[in-house]
């Protein structure tokens, strides 16, 4: 069972602000390293789960932007992939970051990789954690079939039980990154499929995602997006770290079948799921250290 102590306290860390489209958003800053690392998406989840060793190597910047309810957009349909990427570049500019690493977990890794195609913004590399190369009906069906064919009977039983419970508490329009939805899919997200509600509640503490914008991102923007287009324009090094028990995104399987950027490293983090940084921080951190040593920053 995962230890609650793996989730770090981020209440008393340094905070700055950026202004995007006349709105002010907080940026959390933590770490003693010299290399700037910008976590996109639900950045506070990364601040909570990246190890002290990781933060000795980097100074980690994270922001939740408009992905959470407290800073929600009035109209989610206004958001495009181009605007998300432009906002990332504006954050880099306002924070005065020099050659940062972009870090994207899950489908936000697709955004980080897409952003790296822009030659006008100097970034040193991209970390994709548990990121599929695409998110659409075909990929989702492949992941479901892989689960049906490879998951243990115990994992399948756990999955069925969790999903039955979810149907009793499900809210209309609830997104895949909501706490309840995440618990329902835990047999597909975690190597340890017996992960407790208590652990997830601590992980999601003080984070309430904006379901409208997450659904817009997952159901409208990503299915139309083709990362393979001009993927050779990603000239910076990219590292993917993923687990064998990630039945949600099956990145280790999918990236073998997908066009890869020119300088691409794929790391198998072992019998872990969608959060290899939590379930196997030693392998995760060592892989990052080895990768960083190959970069010129």
C-alpha cells in the first residue's frame, strides 16, 4: 500500500504570479537545483509527488492555470491547443526562465511535446510521464483491449467493484481527472490497484478540477490533435517514463507503434502504473539524472 508520506506539503512554498489574458494565476516554486523545470497541466499534483531528489536536480515551477475551478474560464470552448501552448510560452517569458525543461504528465505530455516543435522558444528538453502519443477513440479502445487481455483476475475484479461504486456517486459531466473518477479507474492507473481512497484524497487535497474544461480538452481538443504531424521538428531531447501496469494509457506499447521525435528516450519503470514517480521514485529519479547528464544546458 502506498505511503501517505509520499505526498509532499506544498502549502508553504514560494509563490509568484503570471498574468494571462488579463487574469492572474499563481505559480508554485520549489527545489534547490539549477535547472528550471516547468510542470504544465495540474501542476500542483506534480509539486506534491516529485521526490526531494528530483527537486535537488531542478527548481520546479508549476501552475494549475484554468484547469481548476478556482481559476476557471467562463467558456471552456474558447480554449484551443494553440492558446494552451502560447500560454505556456508566455509563462516562460514572464518567469524569465532560461532553457527550461517542460514536464507533462499523462495527456499533458502531448501538449509539452507539441510545444517543443516551436523553434522560437528555447527549451532544453521535454519530460513526458505516462504519456500516450495520442488520445482518441482508437487509442482508448486499444487500452481497453490490452486491459482485458493482460490484467490479472484480481485487478479486473477490483476494477469492476470500483466502477460499480462510482455509478452510485457519479455526478453529471464529471471529468476523468476528478477524484471520484480517478478512484473508479484506480485498477487501471496504479500498479498497486488496492490504493486507498485516503491516499487519493490527500493527493487531490485542495485541488478541484474544472470538469467543463477537462472534458473539452479530453473529448474535443485531443482527439483532433495529431502529434505525429511534423514530429521531426522536435529537435530537443524527449524522455518518456512509464510503467508496465499503466492500463489507462499503455504508453510503453503505443510509443513502439508511433513516430518518435529524433532524440527520444523511453524508460520502462517496471511494475508500476500511471504515476511512476510515486510508485518507483528511485528508478524514475535515476533515469532523469542519467538523461540530464546527456543534455547540454
